[in-house]
């Protein structure tokens, strides 16, 4: 099961995307661009997070993070560990977005 997080972006949406990239790379994930304002980040154990910025120029931009179901490992313990790492990565992105003024809390 994939788990999604969405953040409404205030201000410069491409800069918010770059801030998300910085937060994930700082946590040790590799980053691969997959398109215009879309990418996949992968941790050391192969768990993947899809990152996408939608709605730029169309209203309120949304930064979406989604855990890829196929990168979580085979057993239930591996899936739980991947889920924990995913939550920490999402919290790091959220913190970076708040610090940059792209979100309000």
C-alpha cells in the first residue's frame, strides 16, 4: 500500500521543490529527476519515495510525496522499517518547507 503526503505550497514552488530535494539528500537518500518537477528519492535499503510538484501556474501548487510499494523489502519487519524511515523523511521535508516559509503551521 502506498502512502501519500501532500503539502500546499506558499510562494516560489520550484524553490520549495529544491528545498524538499535538499532535505531528502541531507538524510542520505539518492535523488533522480524523472521529469519536470518530479523525482524519485531512494534510501540505502532500496525504499523509494516519489516526489512531484503539481499545479504550478494553475492555482495552489501541491508538493506530493508517495512511498513506492515495491521498495519496502519482502518481509513485514522490512516494511515496518521502511515505513519508519519514510515518515522521518517526510518530517524532514516538512520541516525544511516550514523553515523556508513555503508552509505555515
